[in-house]
C-alpha cells in the first residue's frame, strides 16, 4: 500500500498514480473543484481522499460548507494555499474555521515555499506562522507541504516541536534544485527523518516517485511509515 498525501485533480490522475505504484491519494480541491474531488471519491472511495478548499474571505460560509462536506461528502481535510489566498496561517480571521476543523478532525494542509506564480508575496510562502496555529489548536492535525519548500529548516523546527504537525514530500525536486547549498531530495527526507522522527513524514508525489523512498538507505520500518503508515494513522484508518 502506497498513499500519496498531496495530489491535485486532473484528467488521468488515478491512472498516472497507479503507474507509479500508488494506491491511494489525497485530492486537494481548488475553490471551484470542491464538488469534483468529492464526486471522484464517491466513485472510487478506495482510491481518493478529498480535501476541501475554503473561501478565506467568507469564513462563516466556509465553516458551514466544511461541516456539510465532512458530514455528507467524505471530506477529510482542508488545503490552504497562502500564496494565492494572500492569507497568513495565523490570521485571526481563520481561527473560527480552525475551531471547526479541530472539532471535525479535519486535517489542515498548508502549502509552503515560494513558487513561480505572478505577484505572490514571499511572506505568504514562509510557513513559520504555522507554529502559532499549532500552539493555539493543539489537537488540530497539521501538514506542512513540500517539507517546507524553501523553508525546510523552519518547517522541521516547527514539526519537531509539535506532536500534531507533519510534513509532506511533494514537489521536492523543484525546491531542492533551488536550495542553498544544494541538496538531493532523498538527503532532505533523511534530514527530516533525523530531525522530526520517521512518524512525521508523509510521502507525497508531484513528480516525486515512491522509489525515491523505497530504493533509499532509510530503515525498512521508516520507509513503511513514510509510504503509508503515517498517512493511514493520520486518516484514522490504522
Ligand atoms: Zn500541490
């Protein structure tokens, strides 16, 4: 069993993941694809795990929508893209929404790292404010995407400080190519395992293949945790 904890809905996504040996995947919705990811998960519940995208400019509506999607459409978490949503993770306006996430056991995944979108402010790409959210909502399960992107050190510090903060390995090649000093994706994963513990790292793809983990020198038990064990535990399936 291999779980990809960070995927986006596109034509052929299931087949592409299957060709890499991936059995299940978290599908992260955009604002206009909340129903699409739920429809996909309803058709193939063994394959897809839907995550909701909130409207950060209408939190009361998003709280009500999230309740609906969790209770009736199988949603298991929420994706924030602070760069394109122009919001800091610790913005007080989001706190009522986090209350609902914590109550519903919805996992909150934050994009981290600066990517080449037009006019995106760097401050929204830095995950350091996730620390505030983790202190204020100790039962909220949080995932920092891309091992923190350009901010892997900050992400590892936060992840190692909070029992409910995890990191995913999506799109690592992009960020590793742009890191100073340069680092190979598997070296960064190994560093995260050493720093935060093997139970904190979730395999995720976006061009990262499971073989990066499976064929590495990591301990066999660590590989199992990263490729599926941690994800299944986080999803309350193990
Ligand atoms: Zn992504």
